[in-house]
C-alpha cells in the first residue's frame, strides 16, 4: 500500500491515486481543496529526497520551470518547501503519452507528424528563451490531448537527473534512444541537444522505427556517437523530401551542423507546411568518428596492396607485350558488342512497355454503371464507387427532387479501359424556384473539421460538392494552419453547391502589457488585484521579515516593464516572523491599505485562478 494514498499534503492536496511512476518520482492524481480542482502531484522518491543537495536543486529548477507559460507545456502550479516531502503540483492532463499514441496507431502519416513536431518545437522555443533546457525529450514525456494538441512535460526535472550518476543502466534504455551524441559522451549540452532528441522523435513518428537499436543502453549510446541512421525515405518513400531534410538536420551528430535554435527549426517547419515542395537547406554531411576512420583506411589499404604486388614492377618482354595487346583488343571488341546488344535490348524493352504492349495485351476494362435517377449523395458515399470513379458535376433546373442525377457521360453499359472510364461527368437537378419538391434525400451533413489540417478539410468539403472559403484568425489552442471552427458548424444540413467557411488558425496572438507599478509596502491583496487586472498572473513567496505580515517587500519584474500577457510576477511577501527584530524599524515608503490576513506559506498565484 502506497503510504501517500489518502493523505493530505500541507493541508491542501489530497492524494487520490497513482497515475505514473518514473525513475525519479511518483505521480499522483490529487484534489486541491483550496481551489476544488484535480491536479497532478509529483513526489520525489525517498532515496533522492534524502539528498539535501538534490532537494535544493529540485526546488530551484522547479521554481524556474513554474515561470514557463505556454499552451504546449504542462503548467506547474506549486512547489513544496516542506522538510518532510518534496513535491511539485502540475495541471492534470486528460490524455495519453505520445509513445502510447504511436504504439496504438503505428506509423503516423507525415501531416500528423508535422502537426506534433511543430507544437513540440514551439514549446522548446519558449523554454530555451527562458534559459531552460529539457535534456530528456522523448515520446514518453509528451502528452497528446483529445483535441490533437500536445504538451511537453518534465521541463527542468531532466536537468536534475543529468546531475546524477552517468552510468547507462537498463533503466536508462527508454531515454538513451533519444539522447544526443554529446549527452552520450558526457559532454556539455545546450539547447541544440533538445533539437537532436526532437529529430529522433520525428524519425520515429515518420518511420515507426528508432534510428538506433541495441541490446544494451551502452551499445545504443555508442551508435549515436559513431553511426549514421538509415534515411527515413528508404524506410517510407511517402515521406516528403523536405520533412526528411528537417529531421536529419536536427539529428546531425555535429551540433554545429544542426539547427542552432528552435526558432530556426520552427521556421523551416512552417515553410514546409505552407509549401511541401519547398527546398529545405540540409546540413553538411559529417561522418561520425568511426565511419570516417573506416573510410580513410580504404585508400591506404589499396595503396599498400599495390606496393606489395610484385607484378606491378615486373618488366614485360616484347612477345608478352604483343600477347597482352592482342588479348586487350579482343576484350575491347567483345565489350563493344555487348554494349551495342544491351542498348538494343533496352530500346526494345522501352518500345514494348510504352507503345507495343497495348497492341497485344488486353487492358483491364470496366463497364460503366447506370447512375441516372439516383441521388448524387448516395452515389458518392458508396465506397465501391469512390474507389473506381471520379465525378465531375454540372447542374440543370428540373421539377424533380434536388440532387438527382439526370445525365451521365460516358453512358451506362459502355465498356472502357479503366483509366479512361474513371472520370464520370454527371448532371444534377436543381429545383426550380417555387417548387415544393422535397430535397431531403439529397441533403448532406456538415462534418466536424475542427483541429483538422486546413487543406485536408478543404479537399474533403470540395469532394462533397461544397464551395469552400477560408479566413484566418488567431487562436491560443489550435496549431497554425489547422481549423478552429467552421460556418456552418458540424451537424448542420447542407446541399451541393453551398458555401462553407473554414476559420484557419494563425496561432496565438501575443499581447503585451505593462507592469503597472512597484508594490513595495503594499498589501498582498492590493498587489494581486492590480496585477491580475492588468492581465498578469501572480506567484507568492513568503519570507521572514520585520515588515508586517502580508506586506509586499519585493517583486520579480519592476514597474513599467513590457511583458507578454499572463506573464507570472513573483511577489515576495512578509510572513511577520522576525527572529531578531531591528530596534528601530524603518517606516514604510508609502501608505498602504490594511494588510489582509496572512495566507498559509504554500499559497500561490493559482489560489485566485491566476
């Protein structure tokens, strides 16, 4: 029985159940009784919690990560400072890991891989801009939500793990498949190491294979350092060349040949998304140490062999020279004849394949179906017809029900080669104005296109006979290029020829706000109210001070600073405990409202929903 189940941490977080276990911590589902919401609580394992230095780094890193605010990063709400247990409180994600998602679906199509990779790159860009390196990017640390968005977890915690023993044990096998060569060698790492790991994740999504496999973590780590992975397009030829280039550039063994920042990689991903045929500049080919050494040995070996061959220095007699010349002439003649014969065979094969075969081989033929009198919607929704025919639509006024096929070309019963008969031109009825004929049988239902790739949704609707218009809008939750909403909405009744508007995401709009003023000497309630009214979030840290309880004595960002909306401002607040009060306390710099009752030391900005 887990000792934490059913317990209450700091009188606030009730531990409900275990939802995950890692090498460093156990993750629990818990209820925050102060805000009445479900959260995830990650508690350090006991053996690590006994290390005071580790606990200190744990708090430092966790507080730094709590400053991150991005839709693709799991939010950290609170960090424990208790001497009894070390834990962090995070948002509870309703979803599965990317690894579980890939295990269920197998190889992802390139559009879905691009969708996920773009969101992960945005998360890394935000973290790197704050000086935080993940160090353990892998599918196990990426959560896939029900709406198709992803959130990266465990920022900063991986940094702590890297400070522990560097021995690669069996427990490290899950991570070692994704580590950069410099991590495998124990060298210094920077933001480019995260991009290498992201490249491995993209490789796995696109091919359903890892670039390097081995019986032990050590053997896999050595391959990261000294081997070149198989090209993704050799495994799956359907992968676009540009996306392969981006993946392999991110996975360059030499950090200087990789993308130098997440923003640089994101630029190429966005350029490829807009135009999959665009030329993407790849990295210079740099052979790993082992491969380069092997390549360098080959010419040297050939030279040594030539030196050891006694025949290379032996002088020929006149008779030997004549014999060799005659033999060489016969070989040259035979070679020329074989080349001519090979060329003739190649020409004959080309003529057969492209021109003559159709004269002798009966091509596959189909008999055109009779579509006249049927509702067009019934025809295009038939799986057999979808795979055989492509329909072109024309319309004609009629007193019949709307959407009935009244003409077709080619006509029914005609036997044609399958390639020429796959396109059918059909004429549909359009009800005359004032006609009371029912059109219910020809109605279509608007599909749900939300969070679908824009061009894919447009093609699907166009195939239904809709006129599709597009407009772009900002959205905080939907990836750029994907559908935010539609007009009409899903489930509405449509008819062939109706206009549908797709609202395509341009990504989140960054709004800048100004930190209103300095709150030194003001009450906590006043400072929080002012900051939250300005569109900022607040985090509170309590310290021993001679100031009255609940009075602000410091803030992380000064007044007048331009910051992004929802940026977290850390307020340092006095708890009124002064072990050695000064004989003459200095007066407050400015009058302040009466301080509010002192909250508990674990209070954070999320107490007020910020």
